[in-house]
């Protein structure tokens, strides 16, 4: 697991919040997450009009276990993550959260069909031996399709 916020956080305008994760959801730092009807964080699934956020910590992180909350970025930031579906990515690719079962919380190239835009690829690079997507996160995330 690898993730990093490269611009606009913790200062500079990124919008952030935190919420309780759903028990046993298995959220990993860098995944796309959303709130369920009870306000708990779950993995995003690319549903039409879904508002997806960027998890800053994994559900099993000590701070998350102690506080019972996962911090997340709503938008206005640039992030790096290894939580994406394997494939070819190039700068400028529009991204969506995967709608494929078993890929919940992962992003991939936007396929249309009403899925919200999660962000755009700024760069693809290897950081400490891990392939990372640098993603520009819009405000509000998920508003475009």
C-alpha cells in the first residue's frame, strides 16, 4: 500500500474530513471511499452520482483504530496512490472508480456510462519501487460525468 498527497494538503486548500469506517470494510490508504446511508465510510463502487473521497489512512492503522475515524480528502488536491486497476495510464486520462466486483475502492480509466469522474491522471511514476498514479482531484469530486 502506498499513498501520498503531493499538493494542497495539509495546507493550501485541500478539503478534508473524517468519518467512522464501516466495521470490517477493509479500507486501505489511497482507496476511493464514500459514505453509506448511516454516514460510515465504505469503499466506493463507481455508482452514478457517487461522491468518492480519498482515504488518507488504512482502516487497520493505529490512529484509525484509536479514534474510530478515517481522515479523507474531499477534493482540491493532488494525490499519489497505488490503489488502481492494473492497466495503461497516461497523463490526461479521466478516471472513475471501478464498477467491477472485487475492485471496490480502486480507480481506472473512465469508461462513461454515467460513472462520475474521480479525477485526472497527472503522472505515472515509480516511487520506491511502487508504480503510482498522480491524480488531480477536482471539487466537488464525482460531480462531473
